[in-house]
C-alpha cells in the first residue's frame, strides 16, 4: 500500500483515477473472470485507435516470461513500427530485433495488425497480428496504453494465457521514468518473475532498419 500511495502522489488527476480504479478491479479478479483488466469501465485507458495515425515507434522493455518465439527468443533489442497507411481498422506493421546492440542475431516479422473489440467493449482494444508468411500470427489485448509513453499488453500465447509485455515509445519520454506504467504492469502481470528486455546496448541500433537483417542502424 505504501508503494501504491507513493506512486499516485506524483501522478496527474487522471492517472490517479486510473490507478485507483485498476487496483480495485484487480482485487476483484474472481468476479470479473479470467482477465481482471477486461472490464468496459476501464476502456478509456485501453483505446489504441486513439493513438493513431501518429503512433510512432516502440521498443520492448520487459515481460513476465523469459523466451518469446515471436520476437527473437531472448533478443534484447525489439522494435515495433507501422509501415503502411491505416485502412479501416488495419495496418501493415513490422517487428524487428537483434540479440544485442552490436547487430548479432537480427531478424524481423512483417504482417498486418487488425484491431477488434473484446466482448462488451466499444473501443478496439484487441490486436490481431497476421504474419505475411503465415507463421508467427498472434492475438493480444490492451491492459493500458498511454500514447506518448507506454503500452502494457496481455499476450495470450505465453504463460498459459497470462503473458505480459511492456513497450515504451521512442519519443521525448523514453528516457524518463514512468512509474505508473511499471505499477500497472506489476499489478496485472505480477512483479516476479520479471525479465528486463531492453538494455543500454540497444541504443546503438535505434534509428534504422535494414530489410535483410532486421533492426539495424543506417
């Protein structure tokens, strides 16, 4: 409780409302079903389309499972970007990765995101990724998204449906602390185990992409 109070003390009024609300709903998991975050009362904080078309580029910072076959296994430098126009509720996207910031073990997965709604939602809070090559398709839904700072998603293919990943936007906020994002991740995804993905070496490859080798500095 002390940690919770210290976090909300530094947040805006809107974020204080969010954190107080999600804390209550998380404690009511048995009443809300399999995923406590899937409650229409929270959808104002789970509205990815609100962030487009200027969604920017994002890097994976942490997750609650050690290995992800969709994003280079144990790769440290994982980037997401939109690579085409938004048509309806879909867009072409690319995930690219390197094992570290020195260009080792790079790869990519290109496909299409289609945004849909989970039951009871009016916002399109669910991402459906369809890989171009038919391999590596997946589905996940939004736990929380701040357009300028962070995204926390539930990746159902991991941890028997309870996998979580946090992404940070490559923007002026990237090097700033985002305690509220970390708090939401810990609240819904658990604070252990937790695997830090992004490390300082990744700064060497931020800023470019080579189609043959994945995420790479031009």
